[in-house]
C-alpha cells in the first residue's frame, strides 16, 4: 500500500547535502554529508549517504542544481537502512517539514528540470552523443 501524499520522482544524479540540526538551535551542527537524491517529492526525499543518520533526527536538506537557487529545507529522518551489503552506502528517508509555497514550487521546478536533463542525456546517448544529428 502506498501511503505517500505526493508522487516521488526518481533522480539518480541530483546532488544533495544533509546537515544535522543543533540541539535547541536552528543552525547546523557538525559537517554536512554530501550524497545524491535517489527520489524526491514536494514532501520528502530519499537520500543516498556514506554515513547513517538516526531515526527522528532533525536535519537540514540542501539542494543545489547548477545555476538554480539553492533550496534549503528542514526535515526529519523517517528511516535509515543500508543500501549495500558492505554498509558503505545508506538509504535515508527524510520527511520535509513546514515548506512554504515558494519552496514547494522551487522543488517541483528542480524535479522537472532534472527529468528533462536526464531525458535529453538518454536521447543523446541513443543518437550517438550530444553533437550527433
């Protein structure tokens, strides 16, 4: 049964950073972890990271894509499981919290542009490269 409120879109190549929220603070605590958004929606994101996060932990999610403005959202870790047998990569589900309309729209725009770029790369690969006609 799918309990998601919004549709998730596969990303694969969207860089993302995650930072822990300090105790009783709105500021980052400790270093950021860089990874990739495996899939994303306007209410949550599944991130692939090299270190695990603790369930219910408050985090900041920082999305940036080329020249587009950086999106920074607060979230909560819903789950974290090893994504490989060697436990070198972890799949982390993060519920995004209290997003305003402009942040939701920016995420939707980023998702759409990322999908267009991935579609173009696939098309160019089938045609023999970006300069093939």
